[in-house]
C-alpha cells in the first residue's frame, strides 16, 4: 500500500510520521482484511470463492482493531475486541484506517482502549459463577 522504507519513517511523540504526514497514532481505529479458508464462511465474509474441488472456500474478513502502541521499527501493536494484541507492519497492504462510516456503523466492533474487553469478567459474572 504505502511501499515506504522504514528509513523514511520518523517517530514523534505518540505517532508515526512519513515526510511530516501522520500515519497512525495511539487510539486510531484500523481495519485489517484477513484471508481465511474454511468449509462454512461466516456472515461477514466477502470475496467468497470455492476451491477447485469444492471442499473449502477462500474468503476475506474485515477485523476491526484499535492501535495501542506505535513502535519505532515501523510496527503497530493493535488490540482486538476480545483483548488480544497483534503486531502489524505499518506498510501492510491489508491495513487501513477505518472510514468515518465504519467508525459510525461498526462502533461496537471496535475495542475500547480503557482496558475493558469481552473476556474480562464483570462483577455480575463473577458473583453468579461463584454461587
């Protein structure tokens, strides 16, 4: 996508810059399009194509993540909705900033940065599981 060498990237504060233009910073909502293979594509699958003999399907799924850290080596640490973290190269062609429509329509698909995740039990979950 960007095709930039890491030597052209500079780090200033909490963001990553390319020739003075800010690319990503902490809190940015990003979308990563992942290629997947399986027998039953989910409802959010797109670009679905069957394998030559029809046993599997190849498809793409958009993952909605938030940037938690911008590293000086040209990588981003991103957080998933369930609290997992992944390291993604800033020049990965599958990575892009979420559009304002995606941020608005898919607000619940993006994780929050305050530390809450779907895997963290709430007070009501812990008290009901203890009984």
